[in-house]
């Protein structure tokens, strides 16, 4: 019995120009382009092994040890496209094993707690697509694979690259020009760091999938965002990254996050992802920049209350130190971290962060998916776990 | 010694289409039209006595017992215009006493605690202008006086009328077409009620005067609000009031509040007036409407965390009852109030309201400024107090 296997890791990405709104929900085509920073897989990654064998009787996905649904239209679209590409290879070269017709066993694990409320679907779908592409030995480039991953989860297309990644919205009805490209590799601006403040939130209110379509349908301000605000932000952001201009990068990051959450608040009924803890993080970043006399930190928020704070390695002491002074006993600081900062926060801001932040994650810009010899499926086709 | 006196009351108004943004800060000309409901003076009013006498040596304003600055450009603009109108009357009729040249003593008191964080400047400036106009026996109509009051505090122009009041933005550079008009008297739709949930907030972050100009200068979404969103809201709102269509009135009220706070969140740096308590009030209103199977309550928020909830008298039981169940021990319920409601709120929403609401105010639509014989200046020109 032959079991074919391929394993890959894939990273989380956090957008600095946000994806919010689909112009085609079926093909996952966005209303606007977006841009993200890929975060280091040392801290946040999905590991996925794709395998196929004649002994398998159905497609199976195990996610963090639990069976996960593969029958959704989006997952099926990814599987169908990947199998079609493999089948085309097999048709051209009769010596290739017929993998396209075999059932798949996919086993996937995150190295971070799901409870952290971090959007793991981007890393998950990127790893899913990359692992199967590797299993099938597809010659497809990351950009070509991004067209497939996009159909699984929009922002997943950006997790096929490391560094600084744009997802071009495209204009075609078929979505063939809606894909991810590398704006700059991690090595271009390697000192970019991110501190994630995980807000101990209750359950998430509105899923981003349904939330963004409510915004498209009901927000009176949304058209302005996609017609004017985002195109300008994309242009400024790409120039800021090219020039390694942190103050400009930071300003666009903060403005775009604000604009995105404004359109959420303008949705009817309104969607609130940020809470009082999130707002305290905004005020803390403003206080850090004011104290520094220049912009050395930038906040951004996805569809939840967690703050992601971008800063440069050389400003670690001030940026990390400000939060460390409040959150020293909070889980997640890296060993040996003991930064000092003289930034004084308003008491209400300090109190809110102290009571509302349940964990921190220290990370930075990182690489794209990596092939690995760590397998989550044994040579004889049994699921394994790294966390056992 | 003759002391000339006139006393008036003036109401608070709460906008359902919001004023936010000046196109001319000096003349207080707005970027967009707005529309408000005048609230009953039984619950919220300013009482102001204007007096003048040859014995006065300077213009003086006492506000809730404390001397208040009269030298600001806006106050001076109001005083200058009112005196010019009086001087014109005196020039035409030599028999009139020469009041325009006398110094003024103005004494003003609110019947509600300033700590409530309710915008009292609208009622304050409306009473200020109306009292002096009465003292001077000016023949000016409320709309003519609204041109003056507007220069003191924009939204004050709407407090010169009762009922449902529009402030037409106007287009002229001199602002002579930027004035308030009655859309409908209180008697047209007298069963409109308002419940105010006062959120025990810390100090206010950003004053509305500076906040709105930051929005105009920095929000990428604001132009859409003034060009498209507000004109449509004004039109729909006026039709809803004409037809006494509460669901439509409510929808525009909620959408416009959301739109206004969205442009605040889109300001750079962002302005947050609503907090987690405010958002809980939004969710409570949504729950009430869902339970009722129709829209019977509408939230709106000004430049602060307090919720104003509009509803109709006939829905008092359900709307008030939902909040009374949580807030029975909170200050402000009218004697004999004991409404029952079967609406169940989410626990997080209930908890947030229970801990965050410090006072309620029960009120409804009401009349405009009223001349009164209650004076806050004695016949011999000494300040009095009603609250002693």
C-alpha cells in the first residue's frame, strides 16, 4: 500500500489595508484590493500534511485533532481545481501515478491556541492548498495557487507569500485577475515587528463572511471606501513599504483600520468588533507616538477586538516596554523580555488594558509557506499529532 | 432706577439627523442640514432672565450660579446682532427706551444636572437669544432668531422651535439662508417619547467643536456622508414625520447616528464617543424590535456615550419595561412607573447596562421657548436662584 504525502507550513497574515466586502461571494472576489504583512511562523503557523492513498475511502480533514467539514462549496471548489490541475499533468505524462482520483486525508494543526481569536482561516486554507499542490507536484506558482486559495478564504491568498503581500482585486468577472503578489520579501524590511494584544472577548458577534456582505448592502459610506479611500491607501502603502518609511506605513495602517471599522459601525444593524479594550489600545499607541515625538507604533484591528501593533525592532524598548509595564504577568512574553519605557498612560487606558488583555503574542514579519519533513500522517496513512 | 427684564425657557433638542461639521467655523455654517426632536421642558429646560439697567457696569452671565465667560467670539456675535436689531428699532421710534446701549445681566439655570453630560449648550444659547430678544421686544420670528442663535452654538438654532425642527444648511457665504424651520409642531405627533440612558462616563474625550472639524479635515468617508447620506436621510425623515411613520423615523434615526459615529471613528486620530455601554443600548433596542416583530424603538447617540431612545407612547410598556427590569433602582424613573416587558436581553448586554447606566430621564416631544414670569433677576437688578 502506497501513501503519498506532502507537508507544509503556512503563516498568518494581518492586513494593513483591509479586505472587507465581496463583489462576487461565490468566487470570493473582493470589492477592493488589500495588503498584508505575513507574520513569522515561529510564533503563528498552521502545519498541514496532505496525503492520498488507494486505501482511503473518503476525503477527510482533521483540524487540531477533530474532524472538520470538507463539503462546503468553498472547500470543494479548492479541491476540484487542485485535482483538475493534477489530472491535467497525469493526462500529459502517463508515467505519473493517478493521484487526482484518490481520496485525500488532510491533517492540520495550529501552533497557537484557537481561543486566541486569531483569524486562522487564512493560514489554514493557504496550508491546505499548498500541501495538496505539493502532494500533486503541481508546477503552479504561489500567485497561481493564490487564485485557488482565494476561493477557500479570501485572505488565505495572501498567506501563500512571505513579507509584504498585495491581493489585487482584479476586474474580471471570472476572477482570474484576483490574486496575490509579493510587494516586497520579508528581507526587504526584516525589522518589522508585531505585538498582538489578545482581548479576552466573549464570543465573536458577527462572522466576517456575513458581516462584510451586510456592510456592502447597507453602509452608506462603504462606496467611498472602495472607490476612493482604499485605492489611495494601497498606493501610499506600497510606496511606504518600498521606501521603508515607517511613519507613513503606520499612518496608512491606522487610517485604514479606522476606515474599515467605520464602515462596520455604519452597517445596518451596526457591527462592532472593537470594544473598550481595543479603544484603550488605540489610545496607548497614540500616547507612545506622542511621547516618542514621532510615529513608532501603529495599531490595526481585524474582525475582532484584538489589537495588532506594528513597530520596528529598534523601537522595541519603548513600544514593548509600555505594554510590559502593565501586562508583565500576562501570558505570552518571550523569555528574557524585560523592556523599559518611560511612556505614561492615562489611568483609564491602563486599567482597561490590564483587565482586558488576556495574552500577548510577540512576533514579526516572516516567510511564506515552507515545505517540511514533519508529517501529520504516518507512512501507513494514519493521522499523527505533534502536540501529543 | 429702572431694571428691564424678560424671562424665557428653552428646550433641549436631540437630533435624529446629525449636525457634524462646519463649512465656516466663524459663522457656524454647517456642512449639512440636520433635524431634531425638541424635548419636553417639563424634564429638560434652561430658564434664562435677561435684564438691562443703567446701573450695570458690564455685561455679566451667571450660569447655574457661577459667572460665565461672555467674551468669546460667538457670544459676542450674538450680543452684537441683538443690540443692532434693538438699536434699529430705537432709531425708528424715539419713544423707545435706549436699551441697546445698556449693559446686560443674564442669569441662567438648567433644571437638569450638568453632570448628566447632556448637551446643554443648545438650550442655553436658545434661551440666551430668546430672552434678550424678548427684553428688546424684537419683532423677529423664531427663524430669524435662529440665524443669531446658530452663531452661538450651531444646534441652538433648532431649540427655538418645539416639535420637529430642521436646520437648513443653506448655501450662501454669508449664512443668511442657514436657519431653523419647524417641520411639524409637537401636536402633529405628540405621542413621541424619549428615554435617555445616562452612561456614567469619565470625562468627555474630544469636544464636539474641535471633533467635528477634525472629522471634516481627516475622514476619508465624510464627504460621502454630507454629499449623499444626509440629504437622503433628511428627505426620508421629513416624509416619515409627515406620515407619522415610526418604523421609518426609527430606521433613519438609527442609521444616521451610526453614520455620524462612523465618521468619528474614521477621523484621524479616531474619535470614540460611544463606549461598551452605548453598544449594549444598541443591542437592547435591536432585541426590543426583534421581540416586537416591528420597529418600536430607535437609538441615537450625540457626542457622548448617553443613549437617547425614541419610542411612541403606546409602546411604553415594552420599551420602558425592558430597561426598567434592569435599572429599577437607577435614579430618574417617574413616580408610578412600573412597566412590564417580556423582552429578554442577552446577559452581556444586561450586565453592561446595569453597571454602566447611572441615571435615566423619561421625556418626550415638547414645545419651544416659553415666556415666563419666573425671573432670575430681581426687580432691583440682583441675581436670584430658583434652586435655593
